[in-house]
């Protein structure tokens, strides 16, 4: 689904990504993990065309998408949930969800959008209860559910989640990660960016560890969870 090769990205003269390569296969969940400042969010912004790459190649769904605009990638099914729960605070939960479907047009679209809404309300029942409430008044956990639901209204083939557990209570994190597992079972390819390394690897098939803008290690989740360096550096063992 995605092949990013030798990506180099800089902020001015400061090089953040120094030749990062990752791969996400179809219907696979991949984690990119690492400490703060390792380059995880920069990698996402490069993949989704919010930051230019000085060097490298990005192939999505068999197409070289280097130079494509972000909205073009969305239309192709690559949809990102940004870090920081970016809701439209003065709009209702319902209207926020509808905005996620803006790129879809068709004869039977109204019916399909209603089916999408019902699916999301099934994943997050609290959103049905809050659908007429201003999204800015929701709790942090409810806002995270909303931005995931809004992304799903775009019917992603490839879903990118940037730090979905950040600042959330453990019970809410558990619920969010259970939903991510259900999305994987539905056949959506997922790239998960996380500092909560143990939780991320538990629901992933493979993972990449970033350090100082480079891939420090990669492998299947069992290999990474049992690795002594990762245990000491990231799992507190």
C-alpha cells in the first residue's frame, strides 16, 4: 500500500529525516515508534505532502505520489488523523462528521453517508449521544473519537493515526486501540505513530523504531517487544 524510500526532510538547515524508509502492506497495521523528537510526526507530514522531501520516493497504491497535493492523496484514500485532536469546535459533532465525507459524490451518496454515520456511531456510541453538541465542548477522549470518526467518513484505504493516545486516560486509550484493531480487521491499512510503544506494538504486525531521524530498528512486533534495547529504552525494563 505504501513504500517510502530514503526520505530526507529538513526544517531550514536542520535535517530531521535522514534517509528513512518504511513499508506498509495491504491490510496491515504498522507502528512507527520512538521518543519525542525522533522524527515520527515529520515522517507523517512528508508522506501526506504537508512537508516537502529534499530527497526520496513515495509510492502509494502503486503510484508515485511525490509532488501530489494533500487533497489529491485524500481523494485517493490516504487519510490522516492529526496529532492534537483538531476538531471544528464551533460546529456540532454531526457537522464535523459530515465534513469528513466532503470528497465523495455520487447518485446514492446520501444513503452511503447515512450508512457510514451508523457505522461510526456503532464504533463510538457516545458520539450518537453527543451528535448535536458543539465539538469544542467535548472531553479530550470524545474529541479523539470524533476525529477518528471524521477520518472514517472519508472511507480510507490507508489510515494514518498520529499519536492517538496522547493525553488520554488509560480507559479511553484502551477503547481507541480496540477500535483500531476493528478497523484493521475490516481491511484498512494503518500506519500508527505512537509514543505508547507497548500498546502500539500489541495491535501491529510490524514496527519501525525511529531515533534521531533514522530507522534504528525494524521487525515483527514479537521481535521488537522482546528486544533488550527496546525494553530498556522504551518499556522501562
